[in-house]
C-alpha cells in the first residue's frame, strides 16, 4: 500500500480530528462527559479509516484472506456505534442502561450476522479469486438499513433536543445533519466505492462546534438561555418580541445560607422546570441572574402572555418555592430593553405583595400560638 497516498487522501480528515482534539482541550463550556464522548467518536472514526484501507489492501491479494470479511463486518458495525455515541452528546444526562440496551438491540442482532456472513452467505461473502458476492435479496441490504435506522434515530433525538429553541437554531442543526447524510446516500447509490469517513468527520466537527456554541449560550444549571444570550437577542430590534415577563424567585439566599447551595440549586431547577413546562410555545426563557429570569414572547397577545403567567403561578403553587412575576407588552417603537424594564417594575410590585402576604401569614401564626 502507498502510505504517502493514503496520508494525502486523509490529510483533511486527520487535520480536522487533530483540530477537534485541540478545541476539546481548551473548551470551557462543556462537561468532561461530553469531552470523553467526543474523544470516543474520534477514536471510532480513526478506527473505521484504518479498517477501510486495510480492507482495500486485502483486495490486492490473489486469494481470499479471512481479514477481508472481518474488515467488512467491522466497517458495517462501527457506523451505528458512531451515531449512538453522537446521540449522547446532546443527552442532558447519561442514558439509562435500559434505554441504551433498547437502542442497541438492532446493532446487537446485526453484528453476529455480519461476522458470520462469510460462512452463512446471508449478507455478503467472498469467493476465489478474492471477489465480493452479495447475500440474500433481503439481508444483503441490512448494513444500509441499519445505518439508515440509526441515522433517523439520531435526527429525531437531535430534533427533540433543539426543538425548544428558536426555529433558526433547529433548522441549523437539521442542516448540519441532513446534508452529510444525504451525501453518504449519494455515495452509496453511485456505488463509487469511496470511503465517506471524510464527509462524516467534517459533519462530526461541525456538529460538535454547533453544540459547543449552543452550550455557550445555555445556563449549565437550569438549561435555560443565559445572560449572554439575552444581551444578543435584545439587540435585534426587528425581533418579533411582543411582550416580556420578568420573574424573581424568593428566598434563594435564605436557602443557600441555611441549607447549602445544593438546596438552592435544587430550587432553581424546580423553578426553571415549571417555566419550561408552562410558559407556552412562544416564550424564550433566560436566566439573567442568580434568581432572576426573563421570558421574551414572540408574536403573542396580551391574553396569551397573561394566561402563561397564570399557568406558571399555578405551577409554582404546587412546589415548595415562591416566585414573583410581572409582564409588559411592547409598545410601538419601544425597545426590547425598555419592555423588560416595564415587566421588571410590575414584577417588583408583585414581589412586594408576596412579601407583605408572607409577613401577614407569619404574624397570624405567631398570634395563634
């Protein structure tokens, strides 16, 4: 084999993977778990490339080597694994063993079929003088159906992860995934015989960077958009923001000082969960401070925003925590920042009412004692 030619063919691939490793080393916005998963993907891509060229090398033999069907089976097996690991990059937590096992079932069933196919002739096999033969009419396509299944699963998983974000974020994520998958399908239909790992590598690098940029806009505790994100969004005065809600959680300092920051974090996650569930489909939620939140509403009427606030208040009433809310509609020609200031003012008025009610309740309890 001409190793210099192989190096030249894969120079871009190796450069991209090396650059991704460098980015991993200096990344500050992602967890160690995500870094480990990304390194695992890099190792799998390099392994697939080695397998591909090893299989090409065995094609030059004047006889069938056992190495060739083993490399073919390994290549068929490794692509689904790459997609499964990639799915976990955008999982909010480690997949449960039961769910992971369920996802792995098609792969677990297929791998033994791949590795025994040289003898069973179910999917593929090689005959003298070292030529490829397809298996049965149905099972010969199993590697492609398996890859398609996991590609579809990956697309659905990513859609679910990004669907709560703005439409342009979701569309960008779909573009980064669908274009390389389309390219791989074209490679297969055209039967070029070329390795599409280079295309997959470029997609992985872009996908990782997209996720990394997205993570930089997300509050790591509550998974809401952070202060940096709202600074960017309020600068877009053409944004279809029709109203804003300001929210402030009561007694966070008391929880942190009395029970520890772990309890305070638990409270913030509970508040964020209520907001995500009840703010409505047109609300974009930001955590702008320790216990402060802002929700920008796109193309929403005053009644829709008022109903959302009521729903969130009702949701908060079912928790152990209290949150003050205030909302304001955006006036013609008014900036988004000024709309938020208006909602802040109403929120502080609500906060004063809640504090007065709490003091009155405490005074009543003391009098009863």
